[in-house]
C-alpha cells in the first residue's frame, strides 16, 4: 500500500495509562506512536477493498499485544461507560 501524503494534523489528549501503553507498544514494534494511532484508525474505520485487505494483513502479522492488567482495563471500560462513552 502506498503511503498517503500526510496533510492533516490530529491532536488528542490521552491519560497517562493509555500513553504508556502506546509508547511501550511503539518501542516493542520499532515504530512511532503516530503510526500506531494511524493503524488503529485504519482497523476501526477501514477504507476501500484494498485498504481492508492491507488492514487484515497487518492485524494477522502483528506481534501479540500485551493488554496489561485486566482489572485496570476493566476499570477504564467501566469509567467510560459511566461517562457515556465506550
């Protein structure tokens, strides 16, 4: 897949726990946090057929993800549900 020209900037705020997970995963994969975020967008919102195929290939070939402590993840999910987000 050809890399599209990056012309838009996205700025988001994340809590320390999410940032730490992103940073750790980026280091393990030898990539940037920005690359992880772009890949997550492609997975969550696939484009056309070719992009969907490339996304599936990346999912199937990526290294296992350490999701960390279940109780912390569960707490994050519950907090999000209480705020009306998921």
